[in-house]
């Protein structure tokens, strides 16, 4: 939660004209990465949709957690479920 709050604060500092009444839209993304033949990781990240093109770049995304496991729904549910629930 701290990472998300920090990222939103950074956005407000760099965009002082943003209305406080306008909702901040957050995109949550879970993706798999195969490091080797036997090593797989699931990465949970987020980005703020207000940042425009930065949503698609590494500078616009923040990692919430990384888990050593296969890219499957069960991995998300079991290993990242508490993070997702907290968000």
C-alpha cells in the first residue's frame, strides 16, 4: 500500500493542476516471466492511467511483488491474494 500511496503522491507533485475531486485510476497487472528452463516468476505491478503513455513503459509501472512460480491463476490467488485484497 505504501508503494501505491507514494506513487500517487509523486503524481500530484508533478501535476499540481490535477483536481483532488477527480478519481485516480489504477491499473493492476499480473504477468509471468520465464527466466530459465526451470525458473518462472509472476510479477504483480500497477500504473496510474492518468500518466498517459507512461502506462506502457517501465517508468510508469511499479512492482508490488514478485513470486517464484508458474504463470497461473492459482499462483496469483495463493501467493498474491493478500496483496490484491489489500489493494
